C-alpha cells in the first residue's frame, strides 16, 4: 500500500537527548529500545513521523474521534485564538456558557450543569468533591477501574500497583468486582454512611471489559435504594465511542454525576467536564468558589467543545461509529477464525472501542511494535498489559479499514509465528 510521505524536519538525536536530560530518562531509554519514531504532524486519521512516513491512527486512547485537526474545529479554535485565548475569570465568559449549553443538550436525563476542567483526572476530582459535598462519606469503586492518577482519582483507581506508593496520602476507598451487583449491594448495606459509587460503563484500561447485561441498571437501582450518589465515568466510553452518545445510554441509565473527556475538544485542546443534575450540583451553585480552575473553561477549549459537538451531530458520527464498529468486529472475528487464532486471541468490543487480549503481555507488546512496522498506531492497556486496544475514528474510509485488517494480519503473523 502506498503511504503519503512528507519532508522530514526533526532531528531525532536532539529530541532523544532533550527527553533524557529534561523530561524523563527512563521513558527516553524505553523509547530508544523500542526504536519509536517521532511524531511530527497529523491530519485526518493519519500521523506523520520525522521521516515523513504516514501512519493510520487507531490509537490516541480515544482522543481523536474526529481525527486530527478537523477543519471545523481548527477554524473555531483559530478564530477564538485571534479574539481571546484565555479568560479573565472575573468578567463573564460567553464561550463557557455556550459550550455548557451545547454539552448539556447531549447529556442523558437531567444532567444540566457542567463544570469544565483540563483533564480526565481533574473531572474525577471535581466529581468526588461534589459527591462529598452531597454528604458522601464512603467511596465505592471497582477492581480494574481507571479514573486517573492524581491523589483523589488514584484513590478510586482499581490497580494496587499505582496506589501502593501513595497509600499514606490517599483517602480510603472500597473496591468490588466490576459487573458484580451483589457484591456492590453487600458493601452498600454494610454501613449506614452515605456512599458514592464510581465506575465506568466499560472498563477501557482494564482491557475493554464489558459488564453483564443489566448491570448498570441494577447499579442505578441500588444507588437509589441506599441513597448513594452514582458517578459514571464516561471519559473513554462517552461521546460516541461505543456507538451511543454515552455508554450508559445502552441501558438508559442516568447517573447523578457524569465525567466527560478524551474527544470532547475534537483532539485539538485539552478539556474535560464534570456534569451533574441540579440537585446534586446545588453545593457548587451555593458556593461558586468551592472548586475552581484557572484554566478550566478557557475560551479556546470552549470553542473547540462547541465545534466538536456540532460536527458530531451534523456528520452523524455516533451512528457511524456504531456501524463501523460492527463491521470491524465482524471482520476481525472472521480473521481470527480463518487463521486459527480465535482461541489464542480474545476480541472484545463496543462500537469503536476494541480490545485484543493475548496470552502474555510480551505478545501484546510485540503486537504494538509489529503494528508500528505496518504503520498502524494502537493503544496498550494500563491495567492489563496483555491487551491492546483500538480506538479509531468513525471517519476511517474503506481503504483505511482494509489497511487496518491487512496490517493486523501481518502483525499477528509476525508476533505469533507458531500459530
């Protein structure tokens, strides 16, 4: 397959040197061992390295749902940059108002109030603080869940290796198995203290783990029964990624608090959000300074949010994600069956969130590198190194999909020659 080549401009040795000296020497050593190319530019569903080679981006951890540099989003951000990039935080910020209105219009149920942040972990922090202000003294999360690595978010992230070095600083959280509503009810029943329950509709970093049918509905029922505040983390599963606007939409569940991020700005500006109902948001409304952010809701990000939501609606990207996800799942399933790999590689997917679980983490690592050789970018999984994930854009063409399948076939053959 012919791939576009652009002129190289970066000095790889200099990039490596500065990473070692000023960023993270351990990361630089790992990148050198893996012979990772340098990301120079991107456009559409493609990334270009320092040698001008073109890669198909099926990675990005869910950020590039609209691809890279969608013209509508870039135009909106450029226009806003020329007008005012950041806000005074004293005068009214009209872009914040318009962006909040646009996001609330797409949220389930009565989630009408929006607090904008700069990262997924910040959204988690805001949600946990709001739950606390609503009287929650206990926090229940799930093993394998991932909600960020700042102290509050880390306290509810279900991977002990991340939490252990900071245990003395973390607030106490209790963990139950994901998908086990009986275990959750036992914990809710065990204490009279009001609880906050935080979980993902689909555990992405755990390797695209889908709960049993009806699980989210049952969690909602239990939270209602025991007076718990339900936080659903849609940072990776939301905004069309699973073929629905929100992962919780599939079971028609409305949380009390919802966390949003990743592709919220169309992959142009860092932004996230914590969204809540008026009742739950009341403590923030009573005291607007109880939780603030200097750069949160900056006009650049707000312009990007509005443009992103506009594109998603006008181009019907949620439906496109659902159909393309079904097609890719069918093609990957057929590939695994035809080549006799189905018993060694587990495929799990929801829309355009696809996970491939291998028997060993080393095979998954080899696959990541083999796919780079095929000029395909994918994601590894922080909470299960045996799983690689694909989070492509619904803007992939038929030719792009063929590239993906053909490249995967070659990478599997290289990584698992004994099969």
